[in-house]
C-alpha cells in the first residue's frame, strides 16, 4: 500500500481548532528545551507544576483544550516520519518519568534521586503519557509506564482524575468510553 493511500484511509483531526502538526512540533520542542533547562538545574518542581501534557504527549481524545492538540492515526503517522520529533518525544517522556524518580528504559525506581524527583499525584499526566506512547507504538515504554502505574496503585494511589477512572489503561486495557 502506498503512503498516499495509507494516509487517505487514516483518521485525521479535521476540527477547525486543531493547531496542526507544525505547531505540535514547535510547541513540543520549546517545552523540551524548558525541561532540559530545569533538569540541568535540578528544578524538578518546574516540571511538576507546569502545563504541557497536550503537546508533549498528544493523545486521540479531546482535553480541556478541546480538539486543539488531539491527534489521530494520520497525525501520528506523519509525526513518526520525523526522526527529530521522535527523538525529542522520547526524551520528553524520559524526563517526565525521571521527575517522578522512575527510569523509563529500565522500568525501575531511580535510586538516590533529588528530593523533588517523586510522584506528584497527577494520575492524568501518567495516563496521558502512557496512552500517547501506546498510540505511537512504543510498546516497551508503555510497558514501563504501566509497571509504574500498577506499582503506584498497589501503594494505594487512585488512578482517577476529574471523576474519571483512568486505571483501565493499566489494568484491563479496555476503554470504557470506546464506541
């Protein structure tokens, strides 16, 4: 199947408020630069207190921004063609998990962390990052994030946000809102 045929049958975000792939890439790169600066100064709380989930870890569901940053198969396919974007995307996931004291690549707790490198009780952020890496086809990273989520849940952390149970992503894998 040719690339042009594949992109025609994939679902794309056609909402008028969608910012577009170029803007997602630009916003993600700008945010990653901030992450890198904060990490270099051990300012982990900056990562915890900032708002960036939408463009750093785009998902196929609308958010508080509506469909502005929502991506579907078509956008994901196009984003995955950009090696620089993918490298930055993975680095963003890595720095997010480091901010929690979790090593994305070894799927384990990081020992001897800065005091601010700890879980901040934002399950929606873990959910979005995990769903995003799953949608982008990074199964190993999804498995790592799932392991972290399950560990948190065993410790009593509720995977809920705004009245929504987000635990399905890490347990059954069946989206209760799927059509």
